[in-house]
C-alpha cells in the first residue's frame, strides 16, 4: 500500500521536472503557501486549466466548454478515484509499495490527458495542485469534501 505525505521539496522538484514552465510559478507559489482550504486550490486549479480567466493577454490553456467538460472537475474526479476508492482502474498502482508523488502525478495526468485528447503537460500543473491540496487538506478530509453527489 502506498503512503503519500506532503513534502514541499519533493513537490517543487517534481513540478520543475513535469510542469510546463509557464505554469511553474503558480504551482510553486501554491506549494510554498499556507493555503489549506479547498476553495483556494479550486481557484488556482481553474486558472491552470483555463476555466477561470487570468488577467493578461495570454490564457495558457483552453478548457472545453460546457459543465460536463470541466477539465478541473475531471482531474479532481480522477484523483478521487485514485486516492479515495478501491476501484479496479488503479488497483495495481495502489498495491505498489513506495509509489512516489511523481508517479501519482504522471498516472493521473496521463489518464486525464487521454480523456481530453490533449498533451499530458497541459494538465500536469493542475494534477500537481490536486494532489497537493489532498495532502495539505488531509487525504480523508479531501476525499470527504470531494465525494461525488
């Protein structure tokens, strides 16, 4: 069974390796911040996925339109499936001892990217943020907050 814990240094290293450079400042700021409430992570995540407007000329990611096509919701749903359920989809990964933060991010980012037919890098920053929020808020609390209705 895996045991993930919040480690700012590990999150920063993984972010520098996996997250596109234009998303890194926002992700690293979230890692280093004292944010522990889900709504703040939601705002940042929706900016990373392009679902909330960022002030400026360039919007780095364009999320699909429509309530059922929310990239941010899909990322949270996929992370919920990984962290909070015993679904068969991630059974092998859950059984592996010593799974790292980098592996979880890569697995979930790949699953979401394939759903939206986009490059993995487009969603990696948001996936880092969801995993970060689940560990900062606390896995059990995060799972309870994000349980589908």
